[in-house]
C-alpha cells in the first residue's frame, strides 16, 4: 500500500552545530534516524504542523521557525510504502526541549533513541539517516550563515 503525505521536519542545532536526530523502529526490524517532525494534518499549513510537532515530539511549546528547504523522499515504514513531500524548518529559539511530557509520544511513535550528531558523524555513519542528503544540506546552510 502506498501512502502519499506531506510532512514538516524540524532541524534543531546545538552550540557545536550538531543536529538532533531520533532513531525510529518500524516494528518490522527496520531502524532509521530522522529529524523530529511528522505528517501535516488536514487543514494545517506546514508551519502549523512544524509548531505542533515541536510541541508533541520535543516538548517545545514556543518556537521561532526559519524555513530551510523542501524535499521529497520514499521509504518503507511498517507495512506500507510512503512517498513524502517534506518542508524543513530550523528551530532558532525554543522554550525548552525533551522533558518527560514527550516520553509517551516517543513510545507511541517508536522512537527508540535520541542523539546529537555532528555533520562528520552523519557522513561517516553506516546507518540510514533521513533525509539522505542531510549533512550536505546542513553544511550548505551553515556555510551560508557564516557568510551573513
């Protein structure tokens, strides 16, 4: 079964420019890393979905978002194939992240690990990390931010 969907993805960087990634298990033995975020619900804009996902998955009730890029990916999750158009947002400021209130959401969404990754670690990793060009895109963004 093919699921076509739109998603809002969140890029959260620490002071060392490491990015926060969630490791997901799909219940079928497949594991992958991805930025926080999720599907856009009926009637939501991608920015509204990004704010909702920041609250649900990160526990950040207030966030300042900067649009970064859009993309498309195809992947298998559980018993379905997913074709997903994605909008990525940088979280510049937030009200705090990863408190105990997100634990149930993480269990329900099969998030099995949380980790901060450097761009070099992403490039050298043998693990599946979505989007597949995350390190290149973040590198381009960071080099552009340095020039500003």
